């Protein structure tokens, strides 16, 4: 981090920069900005903070976005997260002139590999076969051949596009759902979200890759689950609260041929706490869970930081930004979650 000077606008960040990231930041900002950490920040530097770069998944960084902290930054224009999702941010507290961007596309390829790991686990009955062999039983279950099957991807952003690319390699028909039904390369067809129930009925695999907003909260409820094929594989790598928790558990318990893989949850353990949910999902044979690690590989930190810096470059050059979040989609979200907890 550089010390505050008297001439440059400031990028406030707690992110450590690799040499490659530091070089890229200097290049895209044309050396017109200095970087300052929260520990280095004084009132003079605070008055020049124009950009905040932070990891919205790290609780220790979120105080930067508190009402008290934000009041120190009269010239703040852009908040850039190194994470794709920004639903933890209190949008009610953000000044109206501030744009907030998620890191769209930075985690797509990593998460897509995880998605297909879960799909193949169920399609090829890997858990069932391993368990049978461990008991000395030679049983060959009926597996699903993915070629020619339909995969429905809810969300056609960075993660959705990466899942679609892998699905192409498996010879699947790729359908998508987004807000408007706009076409996206790599998808055979896309419909608007108000037609979701219609397309759920024909999907062999459904992948949730949508942001959590007031519009997607409990989007997948009992009615939507019943609309899916009884043999559907449902994968959620977005946010837990997009799916209604009780409805999913009851559906899995009552429809054993229906399968679900979750990398995201409704209740996350605090440090030192045991992991637990309201319902015993992990006791179900048609369920697979992972600890929200679908995007975590050794390369991710650098990939995400470089992607965020490139978006800062778009801001500096006056270009269209990627991942701009509509604050109206998030106002009231915390209240919805609180009522469901």
C-alpha cells in the first residue's frame, strides 16, 4: 500500500496485491490513483477516496461500508467487490451517488467444474456404488447418460455461461432463465424469469446461479419443486435463500429419485461453532453438500483480484462497468432473511 499523498485520488482497500495485480492496477488507473489501507487512512486521504475495493465475503472488511465509515468519504463513487455476490451489503446505507459492482465472471470456470462434479456424482450414482461396494455388494445401478438431456441454468451471467460451456462438452441441450429473456451466446434457448415454472418441467438438470435479491428470495418453493421432473438433479451454487428450506427437505424426503447438491446454505457457522441446519439434509441418500467452496482453488484469489481491477479500469476510462448492482433489488432483503431464520 502507498502512503497518502496530496495530489492523487484514493483507492481504499485491505487487499494485498501481488506484483501482477499491482502492475495491472497502475496500468488501468494510469497512475492517477494511490492505494491506501484502512490502517493508513487519515482525514485528508479519506476526503479523496473515490473507489473502495473489498472482499464482501470477509466480515472483517465490511465495517468499511458502515454508515459512520461512509460518511468520511464525500467523493466516493465506486465500490468494487472481489466477490460475485454482494447480498451481505446494507444497500440502505449506501449514498445514492455510489455505484456498487459485483465481480461478475471471476468465479465462473471454478464453480462450473464443481457443478459438474455434483451432477456426475448423481448421474453416475457414484455415492450409491461406493457405499454398496463398501458393504461387499456388487450392484450396478441405472445411471443417467447426460448426452441429449436438458440442463436448465437459472442465471446467465458469468457462472451460468461457464456451466453452459461445460454442458456443451457433454452434448446437453442448454436452456437458460434470466430477467428479461435476452439471448446469451452458448444457450440453445432462454426465457424470462416469469416463465420459470414452464421450463422447469422439462429440465433433467437444474442449476441455480442467480444472485440473491428480493426478487429471487424463495424463488424455488414447494410449487416450483413439484413442477420439476421426479428424477431431476437440482444444484444450487448461488445462495441458500433462493430455495425455501423446508420445502426442499420435504421434497427430497418424499421423492427419493429427486436429487440435490448444495454448495450454499441458509445457516453458516460462526467461528468455533459446529455446522448445522434446521433440517437433517445430510442424512438423506439423495443429497450432497459441500462447504461453500465451489469457487475456491489456489488460483482464485489472483483471478478474482485481477478481474476486479479490470473493472476499476473500465471506471477510470469511462466505459460501461460489469456487474453493476441495482440497489432496488436488495432493499428489504435483510428483513426477508430475518423472518425466515
